[in-house]
C-alpha cells in the first residue's frame, strides 16, 4: 500500500467469492476472449483491464476482494473482460491504421458480444450497464459509454487518458476518430445521443496523488462541458493516485454510494 494512504477497504478479508469463467471465439477479433463473472445477482458492472491486463486482473489486483461485501449482498455483479491493447494501440509493429481498426473491432465486440452475454447472465434484456476501468481501462469505460449511452448508463473512469494520438504515429483515419473521445465528443450534436447521454451518470476521476496526471481528465471534462453534457469531474486530491490502492478506495466509495 502506498505510504500515507489509509484505506479501510484494504482491510476486507473475506475470501474471493465464486467465479464463473466463460470464453468464446470472437470472429470480430479472431481470437478467444475470456470473461470472469463474480456474484450471482445485482446490477452489472463491466470492468476493463489496464494496458496489459486480462480478465483475471481485477481479481489478481484485489479489486474483487475489495468489492466482495457488495457482491455478497447482491448489490452488484462484476464482469471482468480481456482487452486487445497489445495488438491495437500498443502494437508498434503494426500499421497505425491496423491499430485503430482493431480498436474499432474491440468496441464492436463489446457491444455485439459482451452486452448480450451480460443480458443473458442477468436474465434481463437491455439491463443498464455500468462500466469501470482504471488507467487505459478508464479510456475503454468512458469510450464505451459515449458510444453506447443507450446501454451503458454509468461509468467510473479512473485516472484515464482520452486522447490516443500518441499511439498513431501521426496518422489519422475514421476508425481512430470515432474511438478518440476528445475528438468525436467535441463534435457530438446528434439529438439521439445527447438525449441518451443526458440520462447517464458519468464519473471522471483523478487527483494529485503519486504518478497521477490529471490533465487528460480535465481535458475530457472540458470537452463534455462544451457540449452541455452533464458529468462529474471527481478530483480526489491526495487520494487520487495512479495505483491500485487508490482505485480500490474510489470504487469502494462509488459502489457504496450508487448501488
């Protein structure tokens, strides 16, 4: 635990509850993709990994244990999925347009495969979904809500970055534009999207703790404000660091307040 940060959630000692692991071959991504499901009932939270994480990261980093009391109470159900970052924006060996294409395919995978899977697991077609992610996962959590605000009604984007230009070697195409939130949201004027976004609970979290860069979060907040999109810019101050203990504390507080 980071010195100077006292988190009661770090003292949760209940064992990790039952985990269901699912996987299937995604033709959109040309690979097997795994999902870990924690809890038996409750409102679904879709968890995205950090840059090199997978569907096991949330458990391995202790987030599942931290949220264990809420899972056991049936307040939430936690869906932890894999990412494709190493083959998309982080794949410097691939052409930049392949990187942006794969990110577009990943967004389609989430909407066309993961959302229906969550519906089937919850036995509630169209159930409102909350997204959550930290660091690069925050980008995915926010991007998924912005692109699908009819299905994702809340997001917790912790310590995120929302402009991926540094991953494109100066190149730009439509796939990148529609997956670069500071760009496409700055031009969002579609009445349907604005109506749906008005019913969403958007949390962009940052702070001044160790290793945190709050600039990208404030930038994304300014873009949303310029379009009149209601959201929460949650500056946690010293409790907003770029490390798992800080994210544990934030998620403990968020879930406790909203579910």
